């Protein structure tokens, strides 16, 4: 198709307003033409009259038009997300992403390949290199598919290096030394209250999270469910506060449940909240709040203002920057079909892993299930504590979380590298294809020693 992008968009607009009956007739028409072209193509290939790898322009044009019609119908259906399950939503998101990343500017054209964003980083300067790339990138760059390389390390990015980049960056940014987030007793992280974000910290972090979503990678920040509600324009609740700040949440619920006026009055509460900083400071939740006692009649208002302060008022600037960055990093928009819990899983992965299901789904190359090395491997693996099992998963895939599509779809293979001296070779992994190369060790003891060393030193490609 030789139409200019503007003309294609006009055509798409016209087609999108067709009556359903006429739209169906249009689809049937192009299906028939495509079938006729396909039949002719098969006849000519079988009679050696043409190269089977070549399609004529008129043949590809009808296929492209069918693709346009298909995606237009799909986009219409996305207005009703209730008809899609989580896997369907992931497919819709990737369909939009693939179209956006194609060399064609219109999102409905059949993708003939993806433009790539080559993203070299030095492991010892990971965050610095990421921020440099992001600072220098024009808006259009974020439509491209990320291709990560760790300088000085082998490994082509077919998923593994880019996943490791997001995993390591998230873990680093959660360290207290970076000062990016508050690490709470719940194990979750949240923005600092009244943070100025003067150095564009949260704009960058939001961009990083958006890029992870766009590129189909996990970025395992331990954010609360409330963040994903806020990204989707939904209001956090007391239940969300209890997840982030369990003690405060329980206390507020207790205030709502208390039926005795005297007990409520004895708490001596007013419309203020104590903020932690260099010193404890009382912040008023409403005008003159320090002089307004909490009573049975106004306690619901107090709790609502408390929740609103934690999730909105106190973090307005950093969250606005984060949201701006997120939309920059993910130019696709169909992700808004996800429910908050689904978006959280897509970005953070599944936290709980059924390790026996992982074993059940594994495939073997140059091995059989009952080979002694395989039996030794699974005996050793299931005896490991949860933390070391997670390290093995990171060693295998670049992340210690199972992707959003679920463990039942997680492909994992164990292959024999056919080493001449297997007891001298560490296990190694292809993180893109999820292949564990496991030498045929002479004993379970050696296997355990070599496996644990490899998983403890997993953040490097081409482990000797």
C-alpha cells in the first residue's frame, strides 16, 4: 500500500464509521480476494513458476487491508474491557505495541518488522547510563523496541538482557542509599511526603516503568496496589492504606467501628496527621483541623481525608512526575484495559511460584526425565530455601518473578552442554530462551556446589 500515513488515517476513520453490515461485507470481499490470490500463489509455486518467498504488491495489499479491518474491530471491542480476561488484555496490549513499533506511522498497518532502540549500558554505571539514554531520547524513540546490551558481556537481547536491566534497576532504586523511596515496615515502597522531585527522579523512574510495560518486561518495584489504581485514575481506599501502612489502617478501621462515644473521645484525635521528617510535624487535614476533634459524627470524613492525604496530597508532585514519565515511556494506551490487580501482575510478576508446576512443565534436551543428573537436580532444587529458588529463577530468566502470563505458560528447558569435563563447568543459562545448560555432574554434591555458585553470581552473561 502506497498511501501516505495521513491518507491511511482518513481511510481508517471512514471505515470505522461504517454500519456493521457493510463492514462485514467489506471484510468478506477482501477475504475472497485474498483467498483467490493465495490459491493462485500455491498453483504457481507448485508448478515452479515463481519464487515461494516473493509476494506481489497486490497480494500483500489485500492482506494489509484485512489486517487494518481486523485491528479496527479489535480496537472497537477494547471499549468494553469486561469481555476480555487478563491474557486477552496482554495480547491486545502487545498488538498495539507491535503496530506502534513498526516502521509505519499508522498503528493499524500490518507490521513488517520493528524499529529497535539500541541501549548499551555498563553494569557498574547502570543507573547513570539509563538516565543518560532517557535524557537524550526524543519522544518518538519510546515507540521502538528496546534492545539492551551490557558492555563487555556476551548475549544478544531476545528478552534476557532487557529483563535483567529492569530487575537490577528496580532493586538498586529501592536501596536506602538512593533516597528515592520510603521503605516501609510492610515491605512496600512509597514516595517521600512533600518530595520536590527537583532532579527529575520520579519522572525518570516513571519513564522506566512505562518502558518496561511497553517492552513486555517486569519492573519489580514493591509498589502497593494503590499506585496501579492511581495510574488508572481510580481512588485509593482505606483497604489500600492498610496494605501500605498496616498499623495506621487498622487504627483507622477501629475508629470507624467504635460504637462507644466515650472511648472515641478518649483517643483525643483531631483533624491532623503526624508527618515524619527531620522531626515529627502535625499537618492539618482540613482548615483549622488542629481545633476540630474527631467524633462519631465526623469520623468518616477524618478517615477519608487521612487516606487522601497519604495517597494524594502528600505525594502530589512526585506522583505527577511519575505519571508523566510513565506515559512517556509507554506510548501505547490499551494498557488502561487492565484492572489494578492485573496491571500490578503484568509489571511486577507473580510473587508466588508453584515450584512443582515448574518441574512438571520443564522440557529436556539431550536429557531424559529419569537421568541421574536430572533427578539430582530436582532433589537439590526442592531442598533449597525460597530465597535461593528465587535466585535460580533470576539466573534462568533475568527476573525472580514469573511474568504476568503465568507459570503455566512459562517455557523452561534443561539442556546438556556436553562438556568434556562436566565437573569443571558451572551451569549457565540463556535468559532469553529460558534454557538451563546443566553439565552431567558425577555426584549430587558437586551439582549443588556448582549450581549455588552460579546462581549467586548470576548478573553476568557468559559465566565461565
